[in-house]
C-alpha cells in the first residue's frame, strides 16, 4: 500500500480558494469563511502577501465581481490572495 500524504501545501489551498472565489455561485458568507480560513493560514505561516478584489474580466461565472471598473467594491468576498 502506498504511503499517504499527511500534509498539503499552503499554495495549493490558496490557489483553490482563489479559483472558487472567481467561479462559485455560493453565497457571500461561504466565501467569507473560505477567505478567513486562508487568511489565518497565511498569517500563521508567515506567508501573507495581501489580496486584491476580483475584477469582472477575471470572473468565471456571471455574478457580481469584487470590484467594478471605477474601483468601487461590489462584493467584498470576491478576493484573490497573493502568493
């Protein structure tokens, strides 16, 4: 039997949440939960480099983006973390 991995890279989690924030139809509270989890992981491991709001042209679904063309925040849960 192959030995199972017991760890996951922070980068993998961040990329997954960044993708979900661009592609999900779930409600803001769910995305805020993901974001809070990732933010705490990044701070605790010394890897926090900030975030940006997701613009409309980066969205993968027809939902409100994080920020509009005039830099107004539309949905504060639509963010992407920097690695």
